C-alpha cells in the first residue's frame, strides 16, 4: 500500500483532534483531543520513516509517547484539581478573569 | 530504498549474510554541556531532598541546592565563554543534538541569572503575615487540598509549605537552557515540554486566590499542549521534507546544496508544501511561547492568575528561551526560505506591537497591564529578528537580557503592594502609592520608564539597538510602526506613574510589605541592571555582538 495514504490519515486525525479542541467544552475531552493530535503526529513520523528508509521517525515516535505520558500526568493533575474545587470540568465555566 | 532493504533495518534476518555495522557509543562532551548537567543534577537532588529531608529543614536545603546549582551553572557558562566556546571553538555537541555557540551561551547565562533572581522571589517568606506560627511564601500549603476546605485548613495549621516549587523551577530552567541551544528538532520538542510542564504546575500553586490560579493553569496547560501538538506536526512535516531532524541537514536540503540525496528522499524533497506548512507550524508553536499576537490569548489570563513570583520568572525566562529557539530556527534552519517567512513575520510583528500597546491602555489590573506590555515587547523583539543580519541577532540578545531583568524586578515590586486579600493588583489601589512609600513607587517608576524605553534606562538601549538593526536590515516601515506603538505604550506606563505620584492616597489603600533581603536583592539587581545597561550599554552591546554568530 502506498505509504502516502498514511500521511493523509495522519492529517485527517490531526484535523479531527484540532477541531475537537476548538469545539468541545469539557476539559478532559479537550485534553483527549490534544492526545489524538499527538498520535496523529506519531503516525506521520512512522509513515515518513518508512518512506525515507531511516529510523529517525520511529525513534521520535517513542519520544512523543513519553512526552505525551508526562503531559497526561501533569494535565490530569491540573484538571482534577480544577474539577474538585468547582465540581465542573467545563472550560466555559473557567472565566474568573474575563474582562 | 526497496521495502526489503528498509525492513532489514529493524529485522535481524539479514544479519547472517550482512551483519549490522558496529554501533559506536555516542560521544558526549560533558564539559561543554556542564551548565545543563549541573542544573538537572540539582533538580534531581531537590526531589531526593523532598523525599528524605525532614519537613522543617526542607526549605533551607532546597534553597541552598537551587542557589548553588544556578550559580555553579552560571560559572560554567562564563568559563566556557572565556575559553572561546562562544566564538572560535563554537561547535555542535552531543552527537548533533545541542549547539554550543555564542547565542546559546549568552542566552543560557541570561536565563541562569534571571532564574537566580527568580529563585529569590520564590523563596520570599515575609510578605504574608505568619500563619499559625510559620512563615509562608506565595505558594499553596498543599496543592491537592480543595480551596476553602477542611483539609486545606488542616494543612495550613500544620504549617505545610510547597517546597516542591524549587525542583520544579530547576527543571523548567533545564528545559530553557536546552531550548535555545537545541540543534535538532527532537531536542527542540523535548526541551519545549521539559520547561512547559513544570510551568503549568507552578501556575496552579498560588496560596491566595487559588481558584484563579487553578484556572490560569488549566488555560495555560490546554493552550500550551494544543500549541505543542502543532509544533510536533510541523516537526513531522519537516522531517518528511528533509529526511532528517538535524538543523544543518534541513538547511542544506532547503538550500538545495545537500550532497547525498538518497533516492528515497526524492519523493519528498521537491515537495515545498511539506516545507512551507511544516516550518509555519513549528514557528507558530514558538510564537505561542513568545506571546506574539495571533497566539497571545493565554498571556493576560495566565500572568494574572499565576502566583506573582512565577509570573515574573515565566515572563522573563520563557521569553528569553523562546526567542533564542526562534532565532536559531529562522537563522540556521530556514535562511533559504527567508523571502517566504519575512513577510509573515512583518505582519506578526506589526500586529503584536500595535495590539499589545493599544489593548494595554484599557487594562485596570497591574498584572494584566504588564502582560499586555510583554506582548508589545515581543513585537519589538520580533522587529530585530526580522533584520536577518548579524546585528539583528546581537540586538535581540541584548534586548532579551535587558528586558528580562526589568520584568522580574517589576513583578517583584508587585508582590510587595498588599492588602487584606493578598496582593492588591487593581490599579485604583495603587493611587497615591508614591506619597505613602516613595521608595517602592520610585523603583517601580524606574522599571516602567525602562519598559517605555526612556533614555538612560536599559529599555532605551535595547529598543535603539533593535530598531537600528531592523532599519539596516531593510525594515524601515517596521521601525516607524515600532516607534508609534512605543509612544502609545509610553502613555499607559506614564499614566501609572502619574497615578502613583500625583493622586491622593485612599484611606483604605494597600500597605507596602517590608520584604526579606531576598526580594530586596531581586529588586536591587533589577534596578542595577536597568540603570547600568541604560547608562553604559557599550560593554554589553559588544558582548552581545561577539556572541551573535550561530554555529551551523
């Protein structure tokens, strides 16, 4: 199969993730959409790695996974602390500082 | 390369006939990387201190470890620069991952000094009244406790303090040290995350106004993660374009001078869409960290909600690191593309300068006002970036050094002006401050004049250098717009000074806390650097001039 198709899939997943970040209102779902974007990047890295015949892209995919895991730890801690103090994880409710 | 040849890269089927070439151990130049290694070592020691040292002595232990590490790392940077690693012996270390050259060492030195001053404001424990017999700093007693709950009161009563902020600060510094020195895209991305993640956490740790602080952290985190996902996709596309993560190789492919184009690359190297979209996405992520206008929405909220010492540190050091990385991307990776990126950066710089200055006029909160002022300053620095000349690099380096000390000093002053609810950040409460405590108001006025770029302050020297470089680089219209928006910005800086000195103090106005020597040192360093760089900038301009050459 033509590896370019995987790139189209990666771009599609990335777009779905970015759209989700923009339209969804629950902080957890927004965060999941960011993770989808990171995974789309991983798919692109691996597809390019296959096309170029070098392993850099696959190594980077591992790094991305580790970074994403670290981001989950930090992000969930922040979102959970927000949820516990407000009983809501909606990003629309977080508006104390609007002008 | 055929499919079977590719597969042989990760299967062992071919080993019998065609053994895999010996893998050499990587060669790491520990000496040249020592500033980063010292700080990362201290950060790990800081975590061990958190785990093993009794609670009552943690604060002093953490303070000692962090201060010693930052000073030692700065000494290492100075030693490297003195041995010529910034000029003649500049080179690429750690198997092509990190560049040690003039701009990297200059920015690392700036970041380390700024962080040391930031550390002093983090450690300040005399501003709040004592709670249950313990001195408290600006950070939550227990970050996990729900604000206003019983568990929070228990934690306060027990005298808990969040000493984890010191290792978090050090980890953020590690990322910031590597960020402007990164010489491949993977290192760039990892450094970006290493300094962002601790900052997200630090934003959530305020002792007062905890809901606002948590909200700031969520906004910063979600938008920051969104921006870094875009950066990563840009990195993927650039990798697809050039077949390599290394800055040097990508630059060669962009220029078309690459020696060994493999047939496998022929599919993608001609594909300019990958290059243009990829570099746009990477630059976008960096502009987000810098706080340039289409990507600035997080800045005011995060600056306002975060604990003020964190805001000061973040505003100063993040900007230095992010502009360093932006300079390296634009000057080392994409110089062959400059006819494409210059018009875009022109637009970004113009919108950033004008929007930052104009929106700042309407602000009523001092921290938000400084946030919009930092956006306007990002625009001024971008004008120097656009110059694409050696003097452009050195003027940006000088501006960053001058700006970071002014910023950290200004936010340190903001921590001093307090009322019953903590810091009194609303501008109306600052009315008549000059009558009540002339010294603090005068110091803040010095910082505001430096922001405005009045002669004899570092702000003037920096702005002059940047605008001169931009004009010589053929961006004269940008300089005109820069001067106009400086004038607009001067209006609201002067308005705050007028408010402090020429209006009657309110009877229920805030008091000015008497800080410990820590914050006093931070503010004194800020004033000293502002005045010295303003009165006698030549030595430092020369230093930045010597440092203004990137290694390729």
